[in-house]
C-alpha cells in the first residue's frame, strides 16, 4: 500500500513537473515572440519615420499608439488617428480657456482657434479617407490633392496661433504648447506622403464615398443660367446675398448658379464649408459691390475682419467688387478671405488697405482681376496663381517705399513672371521679414503648381498652364477675354 502510494505520489509529481516545464517553455516562447514582434515594430517605426523632420515626435507617438504594428497601412492609420486626437484635445483646451478669459481679443482668438482646428481635423480626415481611393493612372493628381489638404490642415493650426497677436494673457502660450506636437505630426504626415507616395496610393484603407473635386457636374462655359437672383433693390428672389445663400443646396456635386444683380450689398458674406460648387455671377466690377468695414481695431482677429469669405470648395465668382473701407489707420482689414479649394475669380476687384486679399489655403486662380491696398495686401498660405491681373499699391504722400513683398511664413514663395512692374517698386525688390526665417526647399513649378488644367477650363476662363511664348510675353496688355 505504502509503495503504491509512493509511486502514485511520484507520478503526480512527475506530471506536475512536466506541466510546469511545459508552461515555462510556453511562456518563454511567448516572450521571445513578443520580443521579436516588438523589435520588428520598432524597426518598422524607425523606417516609417525616416523621411520626416520631427523623428522624435513620430517615433514616440507610434510607439505609444501603434502597438505591434509593422505595415505601412497600420502605421499610417495610427499616425493619422494620433494627430487628429491631438488637435481635438487642443479644441477642448481652447473651449476651456475661453471660459476663463474675459479679454475680448483673447476670447476672439480662442473662438477662432476652435473653428480653425475643426477645419484641420476635417482636412486630415479627407486625406486619410482618400489614401487608398485613387487609380494609378491618376497618381500624380492624387498626390497633389493629398498634399494640398495636408498643407491646409497645417495652415489652420498656424492660423489659430496667429490670432493671439497683441493679446496679453497666457492663452497664447498654452495653445502653442497644446498644438506643438500636432503641428509636428502634420508636417511629418506631409513628408511621409511625399516619400511613400507609391506605397500609400495602394493602401487598403476604407475610403470616403465622394467624387473628387471638380471632375463632374461642371458647366461647359461662362453662359450660366441662374437658379436664383439676389437684388438689393428687391427685384430679385432675395434682397441680400446671405438670404440667397441660406437656400443654396448643401454639399452639392453639381454647380449651383446665383446671380447677384447690380447694387451695393452692405453685409458680411460667408460661403460656408458645406456650400460646394457655387457659381456667383455679378453684373460687373463697380456695379455689384459687397462692402464692409470690420478691422483689427475692433478687437477681432484678422480672419474675422473679412467682408466676404469663400470656404466651400469649388467656388467660382465673376464680375463682383468686394471691398473693406476701414481705412489705413485701422490696420488689418480683409476684403476677401479664401480657403475654397479649386476656386476661381474672374473679372473681379478686391479693394482695401492692409491685408486686402487673404489667400488663406488651398488652390486658387485669379484672372483679369484687380487687387488694391497698402501693406501686405495679398497674403496667405494658398497655392495661388494670378494671370493678367493688376496689383495696385495705394501710394500716399510721405515718400513711403514700396516693395514686391516680404516672406511672412517659413516656406514663403512668390514669383513674378512675365509681368510689367511700375517704377514705384524699390530697386531692392524684396523686404526681409522682421526676423530671419530658415529656408527649406519645397517643390515650386509654374505648370503643376495648382494643377489648373484639371479644373479651371470648365469655367470657360482663360488659363495658361506655363509661360507665354516670348513674342506674346512682350505684349503685357493681353486681351481680357
């Protein structure tokens, strides 16, 4: 009995030992597997972050959020998600700070931040949703779209911070801190898209079901039939432009034409984000006039001084004057602010003093237009082309010097090509900004700069994608057609 008992006990012990050995061996194998996956993930992250400017932010963010992800698809998803979450936290920070601040200018800047950061999140989402939705035959155009949206997302974050100019509270420093990483991550995504374009174009990502901007539903020429008419004298469907805009279909993939009859419209016009492919036709420069006088001295941000803003994509305007009559003494006073992608302005006039035309973001084209002002009267981060336009500097008595421009942001680029320049321009040409700016090379080409051949011609507006032949360039008074 005792012998059997001992054998039985030994058998149980042996089984227990074997089981223990198996468990230990399994755990060791699992640990080795986890270690291998972690090493592979770290290696993939370092490779993924190689082309970016802010490697520390890229690697740290992915190490915290990507788990054991190793594929470009997984890492791309993680970096987009992390960037959007960072910006969303900054939105929450702006709302919280606004409840605590009673300074009007700071409060306006925080409100501006909330709006701009929502635009940034939207453009990041648009980019992410479109990553896998292009055919290789449209690869170059797809990459141009992605870079435009990402650049806009970065600009909106900068605009948030710009709004704190001349504020006296600590809100500016807090928002700058809140946005520091998200700005770095957005720039990183832009670098990654540039570097891994071929791979990203084929990613297996869910895509947002919408057509690309400007490929369908466009009018064939300039003879548009309006769906509605605005008339200040009451002879149209609506007396104000804003009343008419309230009836425009939202998120339209087809053009919607609005005729704004001759008259002076004293209102602040906003073509909202969800008003797309709108065509606004006036009765001519100096006849259809939109006017306002908001300015920086009213304790509002530069963006909010605009008499008119065009936000919704695919906006086209012809034969309208937009002005800001605040005067030179009231500093920044925008006539028109544009963030509409693939927007066209034809035979229009924009009149003001400081900061007349705010070409804020995205791709814009101006043809046969006149822009007048004093200081920085065309500014912004957009990819913008002016052809056969008049840029008129209002020269006042007092011997002020006039320059071609000055670099406002880190990657400022401006070219005057085949232009007639008046004698009032200082021989120095360009004026440095108040501080030195680092220069980083960026792609800049006259033909593919805004990819205009894809979307401008549908409006029946003259457009030259490259340089004029030499014999034509000699005649600067090109016919206005």
